[in-house]
C-alpha cells in the first residue's frame, strides 16, 4: 500500500487489479480527489479511444481529458455498478466526490459512465448485488441488464 495525499491509499483491488481505498472517513458530498490528466482535442480523443484507452472523459464541447497519466492517482479507482463515489464535472474539471458516507479502508469506486458503444467489450465484475454485467452509465442499466 502506498499513500497519495491524505484521502487515498493505493492497494490491491477486490474488484480488478490495483484499486484506490479511502484513507479516512468521508461524508456524503465530500471531495475525495480531482481526476486529473492531459487535456486533449476531440480528434486526439477519438484516436486514443480507438486504441483502447479507457481513461478518457468528456470535459466540454471542445476538450476531453485523458486520465492515463502517472500523476493521476484517481485512475486506479475501479468502476462499480453500485459505486460509493461520483465523478462530477464542474466548470471543466472532474471531481471524485463521496456519493454516501464512506469508511476509511473502503475501496473507492465510481461509475465510468461509458455509453453503449461496444459495451460487450467492457464486462463488469464489480460484485455489487445489482451488477448489470457491463460498465455503462446508470441511464443504460435497463438496456444491458441480462444481455
Ligand atoms: Zn458491475
């Protein structure tokens, strides 16, 4: 385990590979950390997505964010269908915030909010009781459940 700041501890995930864990308790709405990365154009974003980069987020009509960089510890947070964090886009920056009360030591997760494009290539093994089987945004849960 290694610590990143005072909010996050990196360790072996219960879900997949490496994960991020709460270094302290959080109240609902608390900011855990910023999801940072490289600001890239939509064209560059398309190329990287096609190359299989799963760390790209929408920022605004002009820019996306590629979080697959060493200086972004939030990249270790896994997707979950029943996450304990939200990824909130506020004025062109992405913040990982507590969705509900979180205890120190809990693995931190958020919904990667992928759309339905090739959703079968992103199977979900989050283990949540309501897992829909694929990493998609909540608005698509009913569509992919049981597929
Ligand atoms: Zn799941």
